[in-house]
């Protein structure tokens, strides 16, 4: 085989990783929707919602933002605890702005076109020790700063710490993450929140990118949006992929399942997310599994209100559960 043909063959093989697969996913991979009870949530589990804290008066909000050092201080958040079975809010508390414990300088690049400072919550995920980690993105004139806010001694306690994510380019933003063993975080990063997207892994103890690709993570299509990482109890990872048509598809990957030709983790496309048989026209705001194995999504209902939905992974069918005013959510035991 000539060098030119060999290169072409390799490119086609890599592209096949993310080609659409009519999902014949094993019963093991979808056990959360088959063999496990969807209605019997464990009583000790708590549903947490996260959103940016808004001052009651616009002037107070502006003053608070002006005082904050966006490089080394996180935005103030609101943490909402709710009953898993009913979705009823049990408590709300503020997470004050936290100073990061790794204040090393991040890469910066001045921008001629700048629309103003802003903050976003991009993901909330449970850690194995009963704590939460929340990722946020702060936009400033010389680039984006990505932060992690952690609960300490359990999500119910009013103790927090924060880290800054280091080594990213000034225009890179962490759009989703989930917890892995050995204090690692699997992340999806984008360019100012839009494609192209890529997988990276972080060391949660120091906020640095792990340069060695030990996980053999696959490349992602350049013009597709990827978001909403979540993981079931068996270690299967799910997320959403949105193509140019705007309709999100549920995708699945298992870090132990590699493509024979490339050695990279395989991505399988399952099914478009839909409500009453109609595909969504925008991506959901978040996905997460409860401890019972039920997959949930957060998105707007017909009236535009933030609502929690149950999701059936095989069909992509979404069933409304309860209005839930949050930007991201997670289940914590």
C-alpha cells in the first residue's frame, strides 16, 4: 500500500469511530433502564440543583461583580437541595465566592472584540465521597477562566474550596465533566463554548491537564457540539452530541471498549432525545443518573420552564417529572 493510500485508510478508520451506529448496546450498558427499579429512589439520596446567585437588586449585583477578582475567585452560586422522589425543594443556600488555592497565572490573550464580563455554570457532578464539584466559566477581556468549586465534608455542609483549571488556552472553556478514579476528571472542552470540542483529563488535586492520554480518548467531529457527561453505577459514560441540525443525540462510551484499528475508545450513537415522539430542537441543559440507575435530563418544557425529565436511554423518550429551576443538577448520596 502506498504512503498516500495508507494515510487515507488511517483517516477513514479514525472517522469511523464517530460514525452513526445503530445501537446494539449490550444489556449491561443499559442496565439502568432495564433491570433496575426506576421508581424506588434511595431515601438518603439528595437531588442538588446549581445556578448562579443573583442579587435582589441589579445595583448590588454590579457592585459584587466589580469587586470580584475573576482570575482567582469563583462566582457566587446557589445550591438547591430537593427530594428525589417528588422534586420538591427542601433547602437553598448560597455558595460564597471562593478564592482558589492554586492561584498560578493562566494563559491570556487580549481581545479587540469583547461583549462584557460574564459567568456560566457548566456542570455539577458527584464525587465518590459524597461531595459535589461544580465547574464554572468566567469571561474577561483577556480570555476565559475556568474554575472548580468543591463541597467539603459532604454536600450538606457549608464548607467549600476552589481551584482554577490551568494549562488551557485563553479561549478554551470546560463545558462538562465527570469524576473518574485516581482523582481524575474527564472533561469536554470547547472554544468559547462552541465547536470544535475535545476530551481532556484533569488532575482534580492541582487543576492541571494530564498530558498523557492514558484513556485513549477519541477525536470529536469538528462541527458537532458535545456536552452533558454523566456516568451510571457500572461506569458506562453517556453524553449528548448535537449536529448542524440542532437535535441532540444520546451517545455512549465505555473506557474499556476500544476500536481495533485505532485503539481509541469507541463512541456509539444511541437515539435522538425526544418528547412525545418529537425530537428536541435544542440540547438539554444537563444529564445525570440517580443511584437507582434512572437517567434524568434538565431542559425547558413547552412553556419554557426549567423541568426535570426522566429519560429512557434505548428510545430517547423523555417524560416530564417536575419543574426544577436550576442550571445544572446532580444526585448525591
